């Protein structure tokens, strides 16, 4: 009797791209993102009131605020994927609500994040990948990346200097905007726009410093400490959502290999991957789909490619 070959049980090959129903490919809308940011601000305000009324609950509430600040980054991230190149009044309002509190601007995030998608896994990708091996190999890199938000705070005044002093624009672009192109950036209109946009962030943090001078405990516990928590959560997410694999191509199989889902449980929704940003595989497949529509899109891929779609990472 002939035994079946091992290839008979292998999953069918993947197509280069999937034919996804158009109703699943829903883009974000600026008014909707503004409402989402306002809702996160309401939750932060509720946590602030809770700390005033129940001081013993401060550690839990600080963690919850950190998660909401992390969510601001997800909301602004949706905005940078919109098919626009200039800020509308609505995007400027969203930048004020969700960008400045996390020490970033729409322009700066758009600059490095869109390049990450374009060059993911190549030498021009500025985002760090998790190193191969056991999870503890990534701990030193995670500890280093915790400083990402303080680094963004410093980016603001450096960007303003670069706006006024053209010779600083290469430094600003390569160090703070994570440009890996090796191109001359002195006369780059996009770099100049990023530098101009830093003015709002600098003014925001000058106002925070003024408030901290008057109410140091409240600002420290209600904003500075949660901001560092959000920085740590962002660093974790950056490492969790990519695999050690280098560039695998912009195909369905390549993205399955080089990206990863994570944070699918309650802890992800609160802290590690708010607003469904942990559905990272389908995000790389369809970057302009709004994050709150990613679970439906992920479910479709799981149904279509159950033998290929990778299992989510666990904490």
C-alpha cells in the first residue's frame, strides 16, 4: 500500500494578495478620530478625579492613564495613514488632543511611520526589531526604548532650532525623524514642515512645566509618571508587533512572517495594544484601514487562511 506523501498534508500555497471584500476596508475619518481622542480625555479626567477622591487607588489609576496616553498614539497613528499630505484644521485639532500630550506631532509621526511601512525589515527601516532567541534577549532593547517619549520631548526644541538653522536639519531628520535614506535633508520640504510643527509641541510642554511649577505633585502623578508608563508600553508594542525576520517582501506570506499580532485580551485593550492596534498583521496588509475595524478584517483572514495566519503573541 502506498503511503501519502508529506506534501499532501501541507497547506495550500498563499496568493501574493488576498481579495478582501471592500466593506471590510474602512478608512478612518478625522471627526471620528477627534471623538475618540475626546473620549480618552474623558477617561483620563475620570482617573484624575479618582486619584483625588481615593489616593490609595493611585497606582492603578496611573496605569490606566498610561494606557489612555498610549491610545492617543494609536489615534494619531490612524491619522498619519490618511491619504493627505497637509494638515487640515481637523487634523491640527487632533494633533493638539492626541499628539502633543504624547510628545509628538502628526508631521513627525507621519515622516517615520510611513517610511517604516515602505521599508519594513530593510536597512532603511528605522524601527528596531525584536532580536532572535528567548524573550529575555529583547529586555535590554526594551529598556533602551522606554526613553522614546522623553526623546520626543527633546525633539521639539531641536526641531525649532533646525527650522531656523538649516545646517541642523540633517541632524534633526536622521536622529529625531529616523530618516535612514542618507539623502541630503537641508532643503527637504517635508523635514522643514516637521520642524515648523514642533512649535505647538514645545508650547504644550512649556505650559506643562508652568503647571508643574505650581502643582508639582498633581502634574507628576497625573501626567509625567503616566507618560513614562506610556513610553514603556509603546516600547513593548514596537517589539511585540514584529518578528526577528528581515525583509520578506510585500506579499501575503512575507507579511505573515515578518509581523505579529499581540494584545488580544483584556490587558491588551487596557494597556498593551489599545484600540485594537495589536491586530498588526492585517494593519501591515491594509495600512489605511481604521484600527477599530481591524478585528473584523483579522477575522476574515483567519477564516480564509486558517493554516497560514500566525497565532498571536502572548505577554
